[in-house]
């Protein structure tokens, strides 16, 4: 059941519901603040598995003693504000909860206390939170009170947005060591006025992800604040990769591997080789090509580049050595012709180096021996498909 009301009806609907019973009701969703009539309606439906009530943070406050508790033993999924969460009774043992806090509520312990397990096997698995500020106190409380959760997502609602400080990231790293089986962690920043233009820094994010992963060995996925939505995946041990389906993550990974900035790429390939080796013989023809393609990326030492600014007007193809100091960036077609480069498939790129790309000292590389791995090839989805296939 899903029910929305206009403001004049918000007192009428709970009264109507107080006289109704739906024996087969398993899911209830409404945009109403809790009242005695509404809780009475909910408690009459012992088969309810999922409820969403009071989904707004700024609702009229009620006194703690005014309302009974929500007593639905079968309830598994809850979504609502912290005031409603605080009314969950002792027999409610949730699997998943989404909680948002009022702008003036600085004490998250009441809601979190209601989510704590009552027995060894009855623990919350998935928790989503939305609250003003950077929420270090909330994360500290969750790590101490709910160490057995599997998935945690926290949305920091900020009036003045900024990049997280080093102290903030270090504090979370220390809290992560308390979690026993956390698999997925997402920390997001919500710019209230949408006036910020904070760019992601995947080089710094990579360092943070490795540190957090070491602090919490059970973690498999991490989303950092201001990371352009990039999800980092643990491949094996301390090896983390950005999701290649995200363009920012895909380009960063390509650039990092090609310029030798990504450590232990060969370990990633070895891990994939092991997976292929233990695959069914029928799958090998399908898995071998993407594996070889990723191996090429690890062993490439030169990249083929087309320069279209030669004095005679003819495009010239050259080799460019890849070194740890080599960095890549994409250019728009509106950039100056003298700064345009293209990979062997014609994608515009720019290579930052101490060498002049028009230098006659650079040897020409024949098109027939051009590199197999190109930036356009990777961005077009081949990198993503290779990882998904393996």
C-alpha cells in the first residue's frame, strides 16, 4: 500500500486507517508523521515486512511518552526519519533501515539504539543514513553499536561543501577497524545549495581506498565523498580497481597503468589468469581474448600517436615512450591544432612530457605495428567488458 495526502487530509487519513484492516498487507508506505492512530494501524498488521513513514526530516516533534512503540515482529525493512525509528519496539529485528535526521537533531543515539541486535543472529545488515554535517560522531556510533552490518551508506548534507580533510579520512580509517564483516561502504556529500564545483582526485582517492581497505579487510566496495560516483572494488588482498563502467574511473585506470603509476598491475593480471585457468574448458575461447587484451596493457612500453601538424600537411605517426612521469588528458576539438594528438584510432589526446611532440628526433612507428590498446578502445567500453567477462 502506498498513500500520499495533501496537507488538509493529513489528520483524516490516520483516522480512516484506524478503522481499517488488510489481512494480507506486507508493505506500507505513506508520507505521514507518526500518530497513535497510525501506529495502531501498523501494529494490527503483524505480517508487515516493510514500512516507510515520515520520510521528511522536518516534521512536527512529538514527546517521547506520547506514542506507543511500533511492535511488528515480522518487520524487516524500515525507512523514515529518526523520530520514527526511535519508536521501533524491542521485538522488531530489521534487516535493512534507511534513517534521516532532523536538521536540529544532534543526538543520533536514540535511533541507532533501536537498531541494535537483540540476539546473536538478529542483526541489521544494511543501513542508509542522511544527516547534516560530516557525521564523524554518527560513524563512530555506528561502528561501536552495529559492528556486524554488511552495507553502510552515509549522506553528508552540507551547507558549505568542501573536500574532506586528511584528519576526517584518518578518523574514518580508525573507525573502520571495528567492523567485523562490512562489505560495502559509501560516503556521499550532498551540496544543499548546489553551488560547489569540487572535482574528484582519484590519485588521492586511491591512497584512501587502500588505507581503508587495510583497516577493514572484509570491505569489497568503497565509494568516497567527491569521487564522481566512482565505486572502488577490491580485486584481491590489497589490490583495488575503480569501476571501469564509470568513465572517470576507466580513464584514470588506463592512464595509471600506461604511465606505470598503478602498482602491482601484473598481480591483477595474474589473479585474472588464475580465474581463467580454473574456468570450464568451454569458456576458455570466450575468456582468453579479454585476458590477453588486459595483459597487453601491462606490457606496453610505447604508444602510437598521430600528429597532424607536420609542415607538409600530412599526418605523421610516431612512437612515444611511456615512463612513470607520463600523464594523459583528453582534449576537445576546439583546442589549438598545435596541441592536438591522437591515438592510433583517431581519438584526440594530449601527452604531457618534456619532449616536443613535433621533434624530428622521434622515430616514426609504422601503422602496421601500432599498439593494440588505445584510449578510445578502453573508453568505448572494452575495458569494462573485459573485466566483466573475467
